[in-house]
């Protein structure tokens, strides 16, 4: 009896991610119950200059990505996030300027997945992980040149 060797199915890497923040100028949402993100940009940085916060070589999946301004900012600020999978920029968007100070909340964007209790509907949305074959890179910046400006929560795995 002969055997046929088959490669396991690997979903293709997306060419573009579309959501509420895909268009430049979308308003940031108040994240009432943000996940346990961590400060990813600290120390003096130049406003509006992307900084890579995560770079992965090899294959894997990303199932959650949220970025937010730290909760110590004034009104009139924006933030940008760029996600690159397998060398293709699949998400690159700059938010609208905030119109009020943070008042103890985080203002941010759910790029992959949705935060429970956010003002975007308060849903706990589970999405299929997004696959990458060669590499993944996440870069962020804000219009605030400060010691503490961007938090991120990321769930990913490598193969």
C-alpha cells in the first residue's frame, strides 16, 4: 500500500485588517476594563515616531492586540499603531485627537479582539488567531513626547 504525504493546511497571512480603527482619524475608545497590558514605550521619545515594541521571526499566530495611551495624558493627543505580518503592513492607522483628559481611564484601540467592558459594546469577542509564516512586527507611537505614553496588550504564540 502506498502512502500519500500531505502538508498540513496553513491559513494564508492576511493582506489587510479592517476594523473600526482601519481608517485614520477614528476616535479612541475608553477601555473601562482593559486587559493587563504593560507599558511598552517609556523614557524620552520623539512624538509621532514609530517604535517597534515586538518583533518575531518565524511562524506563529496573534490572537489579541490592543494599544492605549497611558492614563496620565491631557486632551489633544493621538496614537498610531502599525502591524506587519510577513513583511506586509496589514494595519497602519493614526487615531483622532482625544477631546478630553483621561480621568483615570485608558483611551485606546482594539486592533485584534475586543475588550470586555469597553464602550464599543461590552462584548467578550473571541476571534480566530491570525497566522503569520515568516515574521510579525508591531510598532506604536503617540503625539506625546513623554516618559510614559503607550501601553499594549498582546497575545501571540510561535510555532
